[in-house]
C-alpha cells in the first residue's frame, strides 16, 4: 500500500472554456460549410452563405477592417493565454496532512452539528460558500447571546482545527423569547 497522499482536488482548468468555445465555433463553421456544399451541388435550395459573406467583405477596404480585426485577434489571444496560464482553484478543504479532503458544505455540516450540541441552543443551521461558513443558532430565552456566541465559535473552531485552510466562521445567535 502506498503512503503517497491523494492529489489536491481542483476545478476544471480555465482553458476548458476556451476549448469548448473554439469547438462550438468550428462546429458552426463546419455546419455552414456543409450547407453551402449541399447548395452548390444542387441537393438543397438557397444561396450559399459563405459567398454572400465574401461578397459583403469585398466592399470593405483593408483600412476599414484590419485595425478592428487586429485588436480582436490580440484580445482573443490574451484571453487564450490567460486561460492557459491561470492556476486551477482548489475545490475542497484538506483535513490534516493525510490526503483527506472535504467539501465546504461538509465542513458546514460539521459546524452545524457542533452548534446543535451547545447548551441552550435550540436549533442551528449552517451554510457554506467556498471557505466561508455561516452558522445561525437560536437559543432559549435564559441564555446570554454573547456567551453562546463565544461557546459556539470556540466549539466549532476546535471541531474544525485540522481543516486547512481554516474556514472563516461567521456565527449569529438569536435569543428566542417565550
């Protein structure tokens, strides 16, 4: 059995968007070419779209289209370059250093379960967005909201102390009046 830790879970590369966009554009161009081939061979009726487009392009002088086309080519090239070099973002949180990973919502579930075990907490709910955890707890009327808030953050911090990077915790305690 290997002791090599698991790879870090990451999102799809940004270049995937470039690849999908290019694939869709080439597919559309191919569909237009097939349509024009069918029209040219007489298997379909209509006028060829590529001929029409080239006829419109003849009216333009090179001065009219070269600068905008050059700017567009530079912008598209920069977009592709940035997408290729952009690092993938991490999708999970590490638990210890053994190659175990959990999602942010799983960390939120752990935090919610921990919040429910605090004395005088009636209900607790949790939500996660990336590394941010939002805990909402309702306590009994006899409880001090500040003390419960401190107990809550301490307990959750202790429960998630092995999670790295440490989630940012935002807790809100409401006192229920009878």
